[in-house]
C-alpha cells in the first residue's frame, strides 16, 4: 500500500511537469524583455563658424572645435571682422577695418567694435604708422608674419639698390587688417613730384568746389605731373589746407611753406597717402578725384599692378643740381585688401629700380 502511494505520487508529478511544458509551448516564455522599437537618432551639425565654447569663443568645423591656427573672417559675438584663431580659440588681439554701407568704417580692435568717420579714423591709422620701425632692416608690424623666402626676396632687391650706391626705403600696409612691413622708413629723401598728389587731395578736401573749378589743372598735375599747374595751385590756394591735412594722421612732417618740394621720409609719405585713401572713400567728390589718380603717364607701381588691379598712384623723379630720386606711392586695390605702398629711392630717374621693388612686394603680398 505504501509502495502504491509512492508510485501514485510519482505519476502525478510527471503529469504536472508535462502540463507545465505544454503551457510554456502554448503561451511562450514571458520572462524575456520585450523588443524595443527601432529609433533613428538625428544629429544636427552646425555650419562651420564661430561659436561660444564655455567662456571662450572658438572656431568650429564639422560641429567640433577646430585646431586651426590662422586668421579667419567671420562674426564673433555679433561683430564681423578678421579674427586671429590659435588652436581654434579666438585671440582678440587682431585688428581689422571694413567700410560700412553708410560711409562709416567698422574698426575692430581687441574684440571691441567702433564706428568711425574718415576724420576720426585718420589718427587711429596714423598711430599704427608711427609704430613702424625706423631700422635699416625689413620689419613687420601689426599681425603680419613673414616667411623666410619672402623676406629673402625683398632683401635681394634692397641689396641690388644699395650695391649701386643708392638709398631706399618703403612702407607696405594692408588697409583691411592694418598690418604690413617696412624698410628704412625714416630715411629722408627728396619728395620730387610725389608731394603733388597729397597736396591736390588736401586742397579738394578743404573745399570740394575746387575740384570742378580747377579740374583741368588737377588732371594735368596728377596725370602728366605738370610742374606749372601744381605751382599755380599752390601759389593760389596756399599751404594751410596741406598743413591741416598732414596733421590729421599724426604725421610729424613739417610742411615747408617756403618751397613746393621738400625732404620727407617713406613714413611721412605713407601718412599723406592714408589721408588720400580716406578722402577717396568719403564721398562722390573723393571718388571722382581718386579716379584721376588711376591713369598716370608714369608710375612704376601702376605699371606693375594695373593689369590685374585698380591702382591710384603719384610718382616723382628728378636728376638735377645733385638731387637724384625716383619715388612712387599709392593704393593698390586687391581682393585681399587695399594696400598702401610707398617706395622711395635715391636712384637718378631709374624707374626700373622702383619697378623691381614693386614686383617683389607684389610677390610677397599677393
């Protein structure tokens, strides 16, 4: 009886196990996790540009902070300008200049932006020129960086001039990022006819009506370098306009009121051409006057650059009474910025000397 009970218990247990297995097969295993719905995660990639990264501004590329180290144009904190980027991070030490639609200028320095008029901008730019080295060696200013090849190229041309027994000095300034380079910028050299251009601009700036009144004489002075017409204008209208014009940029040049030509330095002439440039950009009369500077009969800078770019220049040359110079100065308008270029030499009416220096400068800046 006892044995029969045991067999009966075993039979019931076997039946229970079989029933459980059948239930699992019928309804499935509910112990595993339910399947998750398939989802597609969309990534948003910001356009390349400047974005705040914590407390810093950085340049982002492909949605991530870049490792770039270069000068990049763009908008930082709603301020448009040229920004120096070091390992992707914005260095606010760079300065830049851009003309606005309402004939003012946006000046960016140390991350601060101001709106300037030509008159308020003149001393700011003049201060940069005054910081240029006076040494007889090629020197950069602003954020300009030389490659050794470019420096050697310029030095080669300087050596050719000095081996002939001539002196030279030059100033080159990009008027967009306010940087550039110079050589022997405080060497005093006779102006010759280079002084005519800034004098005419000072005259028209002081009284816009003079432009139409004396247009024929102005054209003769700027295009064919007429001594007679220049001396006529200076005798008639005097020197006050020229003195005021020169001083606006902080130029230390003392205008010689006893003569129509005088000694000046490449830095002095660069100051005068800053004044020219700002007037050309200041309105209709300035633009019309600037247009006359575009087609000089003689100008090494014009000869080198005018096939590709607009230039506004005024050269000067003389070989007389032991005075020997060949000079040129002006603006070259390029896609990389408007360049102020001054080249002065004591070469006796040797335009090839200035052309060769201008060609070397062109290879460096373009």
